[in-house]
């Protein structure tokens, strides 16, 4: 009896058959180890990035908590009236519920970013994802006196991907832009987030800053593992961002911004 493996036939039980099967087994193990290493590195980068976002997390959670206290005090005042203004109390309680849900959503988003879970593919609205990510960095934006603007094209087609991974890309690019403007004093610190369709019909997102910029020889090197332009940088963030974007069928690259700063852009194919 003959066994067909690959493009050749070998006699069953032959040494060549065993060697071929062992080679496939080792290759499969190597691929699984690579995927595991990539997942571990992506998790480390998420935790490192969120460590820098502590002020933003506190800011975003404190806002709804402060609103809950304010509304609760208002509700007590409405109840203390003679007779109690139950309509105002009902409205105030509704605002407290909304603020509670908002605080829970912030915490849930942070937990999702920190958790090391398998990729979950879903239909995503890129503009909504951008706005959700901007909400996470408002503390950093205020602390570094950054003027953040958006130009989000309406009616963009949805993309298909993992929400946590794509938010990690956006978070990393935005935080890098803010850090690139920390030492800028002679011009406004402007951060512009844009979305649109490119000529091929792909969804394009651009993160543009007015920071220190990149040297021409570094435009591609910044995506190499362990290369960094920051003294405290690990050199992993952009490498993992490119890995994530390419795994989603897209492309990530950098260009100089005119007259100063840098623009990081990525594309994602629209849902078919």
C-alpha cells in the first residue's frame, strides 16, 4: 500500500514518511509558539500603555462619580421640599443611573484592554472606536495641554476585526503623538485624528501631531522590534501595532507632517 504525502509517494512505514510527519509536527509547534509569543508581547504592550494612562483612567471614572454625588444631593434637596418635587427627583435618579452606567463602561473598557484573551472578530464602526479611544486619553490630553481635533468622515463602511486589538493600535498611536509633543513650547500642541476612505475603498485612519517629528531614515525603522526614539521606550509598541493591522488585512506606515511633527496612518479593508 502507498501513502500520498505532499507531492511525493512513499512506502508505508518507511523512514521518509516518519521524517516528513515529524517535520510537519515540529513546524506546527513552532507556529503555535510564535502565536503564543505574539499574544504575550501584545499583552505586555497593553499593560505598559495603560500604566501611562493612570491619570486618564482616574479622570474618566471620577467624572461620572462626581456627577452621581451632585445629582444625589440635588435629589435630596427636591425630596426635602414641602411638598417633595417628585418629578425632579425622578429626573435626577435617571441621571444617576446614566452616570453609573457611564462609569461602568469606562471600567469595562479598561478591563477589556488589560485582559489576555483570544481575538474576537466583530463588525466595527471605526469612528465610534476612535471616539471611545479619545475618551480614554482625555486626562493625558488635558495634562499636556494638547488641542485635540477630529475630522471623521460620515458614512464610513464598517470594518471587521477585534475591537480590543484595534483600540490598542489607536491608543498606542495617540499616546505616542502626545509624548512627541511633551517638550514642544514654541508652537501649539495639536493632535488631529482623521478618518476617510482612501482611493482603493479602504477605511483610512490618520493620527497627526505637531511634535518633534521623525528623521527620514526612521520612518520605517520605528516599526522594527526593539527600535525606539524614546529614552524610556521598549521598542515594541509600533511593531505590535503593525502586526495587528496586517493581521486585519491592512497596512500601517508613517510620514513626516508639514511643517513639523509626524503622521501615522493605517488602512483596513471594509466589510465585504
